[in-house]
C-alpha cells in the first residue's frame, strides 16, 4: 500500500490510499472511498445506469467502501444481477409510495411474473385513478433522488420492528433465520427486508410502468436483460394468468402461501400429508387434461407439448400417456430432436458452435411429411438422430392404428410453423412450466426461473456428472433460446400445465445446497451460487422419502418410476 504524508495546521496526518483496477486501468483513491464516489467517472462508458459493482469477484452495492487494493467491475441493469437490483428498488419505491398515499397499514403483495413484469395486488380497493396517483408519486420520488440505505440490525430487533408495524409475515420469516444480525433496507421512514441487492437511490429507478389489470391487481413492468431499450407494452396471457390465480387460490385454501407457511408445516411434522395432497392435485389436473383430449378423440390425432428447460416434460408426458391409455387410447411418442438437420447443414452461432435451438436446425419439411404420412395410415420409416455421428438413422417403422394418438415433445412444438400442413383441430397443444406459486414473503417472490435452475443443477449433477459451474455457464444460452423459441408461443396452447409442487423448494434445498457450496470464491459463478444459497436459507429442508415415484420432482432428484435407475 502507498502512504502519503502531508501537513495541515502543523499536524502530521497520514492518508492511506488503495489501488483500484477498472477495465485494466489502475486508479489511486483514498482508503474507504465508496463505489458511489467512483462510479460517476465511468458511467459515460455505459449506455444504461450503473446499479451495482463486482469487487474482487464479490457483488457489492454502490454504497460499499473499498478498503484494499481491488479489481472493480461496474454492473448496469442489462445484467441479471443489475436487473434484480433494479426490480428490488422499484418494489421498495412502490411500497413507499403506497404507504405515503394510503397510510401505514396499506400494503402490496408481489404475486408472480406476468408478461415481462410482475403482477402485484394491493391490500386496499384499487382503481385505475388510484394506480395513476401511485405512478405519479413514484416519478416524483425518482426526481427527488431519495437514498436507499442499508442497515445491519439485531435479528430479534428486526423481528420486533415488523411486528410493531403489523407485518407479521416478515417477522415470522426472521424466525427461521439463524443469523444474529440481518440486513434491512431503508427508504424514508420505511424499513424492509429483501434478499437481493438494492440500487443506491431512487434516481436509478426511472424505467418502469404500472398497468391496471382488474380488481386490486396491476403489473409493474420494467426493462429486462432481453428487452432493455424499452418497456414492453403489456400483453395479457390468459392461460398463464388463470393458472397462477388458480394455484394461488389453492395455496390459500391449504394455508401455504409463502416460505413461513411451508416451514411451519415442515417443523410440525406434517409435510408428508402436504406432499400427498399436492401430488393428488397435480394428478387430478393432468387427468382433466387427458379427459379434454379424450373428449376430442374423433378429431385430435396429435398432442404437441413444449416448455422451457427443466419443466418436467418427460414425467408429465409419460403420466399423460398412462391417463390416455386408461381411456382406451394408444399414445405413441415422437421426439422433434430426431428430426435435426444433418450436422453439416445445421445453422451456427456467432462463435461458430452449432445452434441446435433454432427452428432452422429442424428438418421441418421431413417432419411435416412423416407426420402427415402417419395420419394417412401409412407405414413410415422414422428417423433417430445419432448425435455422435451428427446424422439421422432409419432403423424403426411406425404405423398409426385407429386408437393411436401421437405425443410430440420439442422446444418448437407450439410454433405455428410446425405441422402447418395439418389442420388445427387435429392438434392439441400443451404448454408446461413450473409456475411457482409460493413466495418468500409479501415482497419477495420466487422467480420461476430460479426454480427451474435449481432443478437443472440437481439433475445435471446426478445424470450428467456436471459441476454447478458447468450448469451455470450453460444457463444464459438456455434462457436466450427460451426467450426466442418457447415463450413467444405459449398462448398457442390449448392448456397450460403448472408442473411446480408447492413443497419442492425444500426438497431441492436438500440436494442443491451442498452442490452450490462447492463453488469456490474465485469462480466467475461464485456470486450466482451465493445468491441461490441465500435464497434457499429461507426454507427448511424436506427429505424425499414421502415423495411418490411418479412425482415430477423425481425427474430431477432421482427415483422416478419413469426413469428406472
């Protein structure tokens, strides 16, 4: 370290400096300089607002001090971490505005994702006029640039505070936190707990919009890492909205709305009963889907199923086949992956790697031809893609009898371009995703993406011997593919299946947490692993003994009836 000596009014003082490396350039600053003091010099290098920083590979808020020589990487809202902090700040500012306008007892509940935004409900009667007032006040708060500060407080004091302000859910959340001290955030006279980072002030929160939906519900929308130049105009997705609403209502009926409720069930030894109830519900809903298909059996000859990674498509499709058989139908499965183009004809990514996720990677002409021939009653030679050789092989034949029905699973199954030569009435389309209805508390939701990522970490390690880092490294490209090829077509479906179990985060914790701890502090994926660990800390572990063999979660943790091991 460098020491500079200077004299002021006859008093010998020592100024200690630190060396900070930013984008390969070295800078000297006084020790304990905050990132907030530094970032403004570098904001012109970014198109979007800087939200956070990574210091020596550790994610830090801009209020953090630099106490030693450090490598600093600034982060804007186009990154996953920056986007999460931006959304956290918007929710906090929304809470502040609501209480300013409608009193301390007024509250919001963050429900779930909806159309590149978040669906939120108020504790009071909401109208479009009231929502417009909230929006206007939030814009004023942005202009005022109010600081968002971090406070470390004794956990029991924090619990007492939330009890005093009438937020019992927050207080109960801290009951299951074993730390002596917890971190709260302050905006004005409001304190709250969030498990992700925050921006330094409200001036960073210009980009948002509120849209009234119905009753006491509205959406909070914001730029995403995929659409960061503008806020997408709200588009209603009826299937998704109805499924979320249905599951939320069911969660209320059984008294498990958040992590606190689930932890109470676990700690009182009643988790086995909850698992049985939830799995019965899942089976009944899938049975109803099978009934809908059977009711249209004179017309429907093809069931197309698509969903994002780790949705539980394998288990769901096989259970569906069993239900269809119980109605006298004979399902036969076809994988779209077997219709990949020959390797030399496969499109490539910018880095030269093969792009197996784009629609052009599938030989659509061949796929349409083979399926049409099957529907015409012909005996058809079907391909099987040899991934080692990068080509299709024809070693099997298929013919459809009167009671046969095709089950087709693939990333592009809902795209209207697929089987466009076959009339819509002959097709039944299913969208499947683990639409997590559980939340941590009123203000901290559980993103469906995190649920799927935990599933994939556990499954990849178990079935492919992948490290956590390898799974995390692949995840961004997986997400990009989903945004391009799956989510835009979710409204094409006849039915949406929610494959999430209300108890599954506790189960995934048991398997995922030890794996996440294996990520070393110098790994580029350390922060993401740390974030997921912090998230899982809100849940008590659930053993897997009571989980039935046909449960979707078995597809990831092992022991599935459909994947005998």
